[in-house]
C-alpha cells in the first residue's frame, strides 16, 4: 500500500464526510424542495454534531456542511426563491392557507423576509377565493349547527388557517346567507 501523511488522511476523511453529507442532502431533496436552512439544520442535527467532542472536529464538520450547501446551490438544488414559490403554490392549491400562516411558515423555514414579502403579496380577491375553498371543505361538518354557531365555527376555522379577520368575516357572511 501507499504511505499517507496525517494531512492526506485528514483530507480523505473530510472528502468522504462531504460526500456522505451530499448524499444525505440529495436524499432529503428527493422528497420535496427544501430551503437552505432546512438542509443546513438537517445536516447539523442528523450529523450527531453533539456527539463530536473535539472543537476542531466540530469546526471541520460545520465547514463540510457549508461546502455541501454551496455545492447544492451551484447545482441548482437549493434556491430559496424557487422553494418559496413552490411552497406558496402548494399552500394555495392543496391546503388553503391565509397570508399570515404562509408567511410564518416560510420565515420558520429560513426564507429571507424580502422573498417572503414578494411571494406572499396575495391579492384580496385571491385571499377570498382561498378562504372560500377552505371553508367549503368544512361546511359539511357544520351543516347541523344553528346559524350563530356555524358563523363562529367557520370564522374560527378561517382565522386558524391564517386568514385575516376581514376575509374571514366576508366569507362567513357569504356562507351564512347561502345556507
């Protein structure tokens, strides 16, 4: 075999570590798009960073994570703007949510405030459509309630989904008249 210096061994270990982290990241990204912070947090949490005792090993692990993040960005696998667009689309199509909830979710996933502000600028008409879609799904479970309880339940449901009071009240009044 070949005799390797300590430095060469350390470089090989670091290279192997980076490749393993990249594989973990790609596996995670295969399920759905992720924000940069989601990937970083996952790698740091799943990487058993707390189990590493030596500070220099922790620093090296964190550098490997940053290297993987940069590589994923260069490959186009991580893009917070595209992720946020995808997330807003999912939340408006499949699980109707209001402006406030979508905004909070994106911020909790590490998307910058500028991107969040740009992508969550949902027009009032669109908010009303989303709220109506969300409330329509719930109407059948509230059909036996009297009008006052119906209004309260639908209103609370819409507020819990992140719709503004104004939008919720508008939808509640509309649906109460249709009953």
